[in-house]
């Protein structure tokens, strides 16, 4: 089951990348995106800036999550504990996107914490 959560998390990462790009294109335009991007990059504000920060946050933990789930699977330790942790990580990251995009402040941090608990549970399952 943990590999299923990993698969859904990768789909989420792809969708998040698409949503972030769409928000940025609304500010910088297609010409910037399709050009050679010489010069200074656009300064993003509002939704685009929040989506970029949320995406960067995902990129910080996603490699650890991928590695932990794959190691658990290879080691034959991907039982219920790892599956629960992987599911918690996925749902935390899923809810984190709108929480950051809409500026939910302290709630966003709690959601992030929940996803980190999920990642920790996956790592504990490896032991």
C-alpha cells in the first residue's frame, strides 16, 4: 500500500508543478516562459509567490519520502505502519497546497506538521 501512496504523491507533485506554473504564467506571461529568460527573473507576488514557496517546500521533503518508502519496500518492511505514515504524508501534502495558496497561516503550519509526522512514521517503520 505504501507504493500506492508514493504513486499518488508523485501525481500530486506533478499537479502542484502544473498549478504553480499556471499561477506564474498569469503574472509573467507566456512570452517570458517561452523566451530565453535572459535578464532578471520576474518578482512573483500573491498566489504565484505562495505556490512557488509551497512547491519548494514539497521539493525539500519529497526525496526523503521517496527514499524512505522505496527502502521500506525493498527491505520488506512496508507493512501497516509505513502505509499509515505514507498516507498521512500524502494527505498532509494534499491539504497543504490550498492551505498555502489561500494563505491559511497557522493552520498551514499544522498541516505541514502532520505531513512531517507521516514522514517520521515511515522512517520509524524502517527500523
